[in-house]
């Protein structure tokens, strides 16, 4: 797992780009609707950083062509993006936010963490 930041350093409505090492592409981490979410930073349409997009609840709008991605599933909800981006699990331990690259949740279980969650 990769440490992102202290939870107070990522306020509601903000996002941050995290380099995930050689094994995977950069990851965008968001704090919105009272929870943290992580998805691939690169838009599935073209070369744009989703961490620089606009948050609308649990959705982020790509800054280049305005495709909207659901942070819970990674699925685009409108064109021009047709393919999903990957979601990544996040946890909060002792006030530190971590992202788990390539770890997907069990269907029906959340991939997000609320700020008050403490997962050992
Ligand atoms: S690059 Fe994201 S919608 Fe085109």
C-alpha cells in the first residue's frame, strides 16, 4: 500500500495525484461526499489527468473533453469516454490515507474509506 497523505491534508472537494511506482500508472485520489476514492489518474479517452478534473458528488469530470466517471465503479457515464478506469481500494490507518494499487473491492463492497475509518 502507498501512503497518500494525512487525511486533514486532503480536504473535502480536493484531489491529489499519486505516483504508484513501476507496477501501475499514477492514481488519482479524491475526497468527496464524505469519503475517499481512488481511480486511475489517466482518462480512458485520451491523455488527461483526472486528478485535475471537477468533482460532482461521486463523479469526476475529465478536464479535457468532459467525460464523467463514477468514482465508485470507474465507469464513464457519458461520451466521449467509453472504457472504464480502474478503481483502487483506499484505507485510513492512524489518520494516514493509503491507496492499494490494483486491489479491487469484492462486488457490492465499497472501495472507499470514510475519514473516521481505521483499518488495521
Ligand atoms: S481525455 Fe478525458 S474525455 Fe477526452
